C-alpha cells in the first residue's frame, strides 16, 4: 500500500490525541503529508442576522481552539500538513474531504468526545467506515 496523504479528523478527545500520534508515525514512515480536519457544528439555516454571524464566530473560535493543539503536535514533529475547519455532519464531511483531498488513508479515533453516541465504536467513526473511499485506521 502506498500512502502519500493521510486524513486526520480531530475533535479534542483523548482518542484524537492517540490517532494524531499514529498519524505522525505513519507520516514519518511513509513520508506522507497530513490533512488535519476538524468538523464543527453547522450554523442552522434561517437563524437570521446578526445571530447567524455570532454563532458562526463562536463555533469558529471553538474549532480553532481544538485544532491549535494538533497543529502544534504536527509542527513539532515536522510533519507536512494543511488544515481544514468545515461545518457539517461529521461522517459526511470526513468522507467528502477524503475524496476531494485524494487521501490514501484516514486515521481516526474509535470514539469522539460524545462516548454515549456509540457503545463500542463511535457513531461518526462507524459511518466513516461505511462511507469512506479509502482505508480507515481506527485508533483506540
């Protein structure tokens, strides 16, 4: 298997940290670049102004706070990466980004911050396994 581009979706959870460590190791071994992705909640349509702008600003600030931690980890490891913050359904965005960015592998935590969504495997991770166009490495 040739790995040149790894998609790393993160949410600030302990398992996202573990997935990041795995992506760093794989990137170093395969000399692959990383696409660092955080999926934020979407802004509901019909919210009206200025409420929509305020909510978008709030969600963007929260997403930036999450991604900063992973940006530092990848930079410290001297990994070639680019980052994306996109609003929408987590699993759909991950699958879409993996297609658009032509990723060879997705490295994702087995559960995100909301452990109640899935007993053994997080619901977003479960959906990604079924919709991703490339192999998915699930990290515990």
